[in-house]
C-alpha cells in the first residue's frame, strides 16, 4: 500500500512539473524563504550502493549531476555562510537561494560529488564526523548496517534490554531488524546502547571488514575541498546521539570535533550539524547551548523545512534529498513545496 501511494505521489509530481506551475511559483514567491539541502552519499557510476549506507540516502551519480544542473539553472546556489548571515543579520540574499550540505563525511562526497559541484560552481558545506575521518573508521551506524547486510546468520537473539529474537532470513527482515536495532541503540543512550551494539557485533559474526576500508574521506580530501572554496563543518567526533550522553561527553564531542578539524585543515570551523536525526530526538536546548558556547555560528537539524530571517541559527531546518529524488520532477516539486512552507508565519 505504501509503495502504491509513493508511485501515485511521484506521478502527480510529474504532472505538476511538466505543467509549468513550478516556474510560476519560483517567480511569484522567490524572496520569501530559502532552502538548505541535506545530502549524505553520492553513488558510483555503476549505480551500486555501498553495503554500509542506507540505500535511501545514496543518490545515484547521474541523478546528482542532473540535480546540480537543475539548481544551477533554476535557483541561486549560495554558501551556508551567506544563508546564516541572512538569517541572523538580514544581509541581502538572492531570490530562490539554496545551500547544499552533506552529512557524515563519506569518501564519495569527495570522489563523486565534489567534481560535479565544481563543474556547476555550486558551493557546499560538508559536515564531517571528525574522529571517524581521523581514524579512517566508518560511522557506528554504517558499521551496524554492514553487519546486518553481510551476516550469514538467520536470526539474532538479543538479551538486552529484554529478550528478543530478530529475523534475518531475508533482505526485508534484515532491513526491519536493522531498523529496530539502530532505533533501540539510539534510544538507550551511550552506556546501554554500547552494550547492545557489542552484543550484536559478536552475534552477527561478520569477519570480512574490507568493504568498510576507506569509506570516509581523508584529511587530504577535506583540505582540497576547503582550498577549493567548500565549507567544512563539524558533525561530532564519533556520531553519537548527543541528548543521550552525559553533558561532559556531549560537550567533548561538539567542541572536540571543531578543534580537531581546525587542527587538521588550518581553517576556522563555524558550522555544526546534529547527528542521528531520523527517528529520535537528536538535539535539545542543552545541546544547542553547548554548540553555541563551543564557538559555532550555526547548527543544522534533520527537521524538514525552509529557512528565513529570524530563525534560530542553532536549529536550522533542511530538506533531505533521497534516492527517490532521482526523478527531477520529484525533486523540483519538493523544493518548491518546502520553500513555500516558509512564506507565512511559523510557530
């Protein structure tokens, strides 16, 4: 039923796109709000999705190029610095302004996305998980996904926090079991969540870790993008759920990521993104205050929505771009739907 609704929705978006209505929307209400887009991964030319990335978060290479060309032709790509200056101080910004951002720091951001961004002269911000880049270690969320993808076990018996048996007999049940496991770990917080992660790691018995090697960008990659005009932001050290950490550990993840990136690339880091946004509360008032005190100018959420002057710079909303946006009509409609959500007042 859900897939049928998605097909109908995509078909309707195609009708809207080809009707010319979107062009009128862009012209009539071009100055009311701006957009920050949230990407994660851009796939290789062969279309394959790495086994450690959620397929919905991996935009095919050919689709990403179409998307950047579309932004170049119909919107005004700007830097995140420009957007934040507009939000905080009302500095002028072009009509139909859109800023491109990437979360996590996957290597394909450099090898696949970066050349296309340069081709279309689109500035972007890359929120890197600094400790993972430093250690050439994939995010724990990606490692967990890989365990569920690669295991040959047919079931998983979890003892904590309560006895539960997860079905791993098919791709569909593996995906459902992974979704349960990652939500559970995020909800439990660091201490108990780590226990569950280690239990899963030992029971799924995956020995071949080669596919995870070099999954993240290197500091050389990050430095090259920074020298080319891309903005480098912070995404913590190890990608934890910040509200679930003791305050001193949360602060170390936030301030420590800023310090490490600045040490490695010799450029000030002004922008932060909260990790683990889907399915759990990924920030709160205390975490926002830690980010502000660490010296950042802004922090971005995974909450869908546009931005406009007067918004909280430490709770920036963004529009997620997913694999389903490979259809340019789907992206075009969602861009305008999201942007025009900011035309009126927001509470």
